[in-house]
C-alpha cells in the first residue's frame, strides 16, 4: 500500500513540477482569458509584443496544460492507497497524458511563434527545448500499460524538470514566482 500511495504522490508531484507556472492568479494588468486581440495583437502583428501583452499571452498559452495537470492530479489522488492502478484509473491517466502531450506540443508551437522581446526570447527558446522531453514523457505515460509504465514516465518528467525553465521565463516576463510546490506528504 505504501508503494501505491507514494506512486500517486509522485505522479502528482512530478506533473505539478512540469507546469508552466500559472498558479491560477495573474500579475497586475493580466488575465487568464484568451490572448488580447486589440491593436497590439492584431494591427501590429509584425511588431514585438509589449510587456503586458507578452505576460497575457504566456499565461493564456500555459493555462490549458495547467488545467489538464489539475485533472491528472485528481485522477492520481483517486488511486492513493492502492497497490496498482485499476484498468479504469490507468485508462484515465493514459487519456490525460495523451491530452498533455498534445497540449504541450501546441503550446510549444505558440511559444516559438511568439513575438517576444529580445530579453525574453532566449528563455522561451530554452523552455521549448526542455518541453520536448516533457512531450516524450507524456507520450510514454499515455501508452503505459501498467503502474510500472506510469512510474517510468514520471521518472522521465522528474529528470526533465522543465519547471526551472518556466521560472526563468516568468522572471523575464516580470511575472511573480509560483509558490513552492509542497512535497508529497505536505
């Protein structure tokens, strides 16, 4: 039983670590809504985004993945205390991981195409590179046939640890730090 509880906690912890840093709050002047379509977003599409638009777009780009991570956390919490995942739980985890791989790829494409200022572009590029490992791990999780396969995917995510790259992007954008993620037993 301890192994299953530890596994569920590890899954939750690892997937939270891979979030891009939307804690459900926004910095002043930003929102979790869709990217702005005003003058800067539509008429000046060839120009670099200003700081506010950059923050708004980044938060909008990362929210779908973070919402899916919250869903995965809920699925993993249901399995706490079990020795192995049931077929239904495994199927749920597989489905959410498949969605996460797709969302991660789409987000990376948006980040690449973004009109980031020079001080932000290198951090975005580093994040996109680190997210490739995340996508591979999500795909591994999506096709896992048992608890051991999920564990292996989680281990890959922990090794990739793209959350550090997300923190650098948030700093470059002037977004507040995300509170530390509590450990599995806290």
